[in-house]
């Protein structure tokens, strides 16, 4: 985990945080995107495990709530919306372990401002006001991601839905 944090910090320092970022692909293919992931990797984003969400105040924040094993986003001040629905979730909290104590101020900020100096609290902050993030795209993640971890989130390209994993089951969201 330490190596990932060091590499991420180095990457951000080298890029100046003004560029769009592509992960598992050679370049960003959508001009309205800050962060884009490669397709058909059968991998997803693992959200931070949070045991105390009382200090989180930014609407739109997405977490894996380790107190009740659910993926949630902050819809409005102190109103958390449950993306998991299912109540059988579980997780070994050691997956994200003690590294957060070693780097309490660790943060990656992708920002249009020089140096990425956005003050929003978070581990990964996309501070563009005119760009978004494209989730990792996986065909039938419930079949193709062999060992998902609790807090995983992807876009299912077959069902054309958001898919979240709570440690036991996948939940699918379609607008």
C-alpha cells in the first residue's frame, strides 16, 4: 500500500495535475473526462473503508461504510444514500489497514489549477468543474470479477448499470 501511495504522489507531482489521466489505457478518449479507466480489465474501483463518517461534509462523496458494510454517497448534509440496499455485506477491515495513519494528509487531486491545490477533503479529488470520471467498465462484473473486494464499484457494460459490491452481493443501479 505504501508503494501505491508513493507512486501516486510521484505521478501527481510529475504531471502537474493539469492533464487528464488514463489508467490501464494509453490515453483519455473523452475530452469531458478527468480520469478514465481502461475497458475489459475485469477490475473495479475499491472505495475507502470509512468507520467514522461524521467529519465528511462534501456532498457527492462516495464511501464504503465499514460500520454497516454498505456503499453510500453523501446526498445532502448528513443524509447518506445507500447504494447497496442488501444488508448482508461484510469486509475484512485490514484490506485498507493502517496505511491511513501513516499518511493522514495523503491526497491525489486532479485539478485545473496549477499544482492541484484544491482544499476539498478526500483521498482522490477530481476538482475540475467541467469534467467527470468514467468508472471502470466491465461486462457482467458479477460473473467476470473473480474475487471482488467489498466497496468495489464498476459500470456493467452488458446491463448498462452501475454495479456495487458490498462484500457479499452485487447491487445494480439503473436510472
